[in-house]
């Protein structure tokens, strides 16, 4: 998949120009010599596994594209493995496989913040470097660093702003369509959504449901929300699977134009629903950078370096906070005015 790296933060005003010039995949054009951490080198020949919450999900495929780019740069072998269902129990089986096959490192998006911890600690004891990306575990000692797409408060505030703008000043009832009830990142974002909703008295949160990052189940949950809450005006779905499923369902229903949808989605999956007016805006970050930075952090640690002390990748410097969390950048909003500029 060809990805366009998002230019965020201070260069937001130059986004369109930068994207047009970049034209490559995430982690794109930095030379290997400019990417270092710890003692300044990463061993070649490392064997690294990437374990998403579930395979065959475009969001995680995009993250893996970034991971593969990083593996090429550091001369590592890289393989994505994982279950078809996003559960901690399913991931544990693959963590055990990583141990048995003697991988040097594991980059994992935790489907369950708690249940995978014993297996991850077992992997560490066996000499496997563990880095989390996208979704963290509840015990930081079970991994080296966490590659977080953006700050949770920015995500929560942004999603509430998007739905408020889509519905308009009259407001109304809104609901949240999340992934798994045990997903650490989802629950954290929802917590900040609820805080931000206090600043929007025109909006009333009436329900939170879970589609478990399954498209069919997410569509069913969206339909059930509309039946249970006939006055519903908006659905916020902080998951790429859920927001696409909700938008697809509403696009072909009598609720199109009456119930707004927003959340975290891939431009490639959401473009049709923006163009047909079902979705006014949604957002995300570049998922490729999650995989890209995850590989670099894992490579540094597996080479006896310390990514917590800061490292350089793709020509940019990244530092970890006191909890070992590395932030990629703030979310990007996509609308009919700019969605054609993004290709992932």
C-alpha cells in the first residue's frame, strides 16, 4: 500500500505541498545513516515480528507497510503475524510462537491491556525485546517503549469537536461505537471524550457499544443504536473498522443526512462516504509511522541501546516520556476539501 506521510505540528500549513513532494511510503526517504539511537548503531540481521490486534485490517496493514520500510533501512527481517479475531487470548498464542521461533523483537498492538502481560514478560525473559504500538499494556514493565499515535486528550477533544461541528449548534443525542471493551487506547480516548462533552451542553451521550473491530458486528451495533435511540443525531467511532462500518450502513439507509458519523478512519476507506455527504469530517494519523517507529525502537533495544533516551528515525528526533511513551503527532482532520491529498 502506498502511504503519504502526514506533515503535522508546526508544518501543518504546508501539508498539501509536502505530501505532493513526498509521494512515497511512510518513513519514506531518510537514509539509514541518519537513523540511530543508543550507541548510534542497530545490528543488521535482526528478526522482528509485528503482531497487530488482528490481521486483514487495513489500518494495521498500513502500519505494517511502515514497519517493512524500517526493516529495509536497518537490514532486519520483518514478519507480520496475528489472529483474525482481536482478543488478548488469541494474541498470546502468537507471542508464544515468537518465543519458540527465537525472534529478537516483538512489536505488538495489545488487543487486551491486561491478559497479554504474562506472555510478554515471558518473552522478555527469553530475550525478546518488546515494543508496543497503537494500543499499550497496563504494566509498562512488560515492554520497552510504547509508540503512541498522538496524545489521548487530543484525540478525545478532536472527535467531540468533529461531531459537534457536523451536527451543528442545535446538538442532540450522540453515541460511541468502540472496538473491544478491553482495549486500553479506546477506553482512554472515550474517557477524554466524556470530559470534552462537558464543554458541549448541546450534546448528550446516550450509549456506548462495542463492535470488537469486526465490520459485520460494528454495522449491527450501529443499526441497533439507531433503533434503540430514535432521536440519535451522531455516532463517534474511535476505530477504523467501526467508523467505516457505521458510515457504510448509514450511507445506504434512511438515516443518511440525519445522523452524522465521525471518528478515526482511513482516507481510502472513508472517501466515498465523505463524497456522498454521509460523513462531513473524520480524522487519524499516519498509521505507517507507528510501525516504522516501532521497528526502530525495537531495533535499538535489541542492539543493546536505549530508545527511552531518545532516537532519530526518518530524519526526526523522538523522545520518550517518563512512562516510556513516544508520541508521533496530533490527529489530522479529513474533509471533502482535503481528502484527495491522502492515499493511505
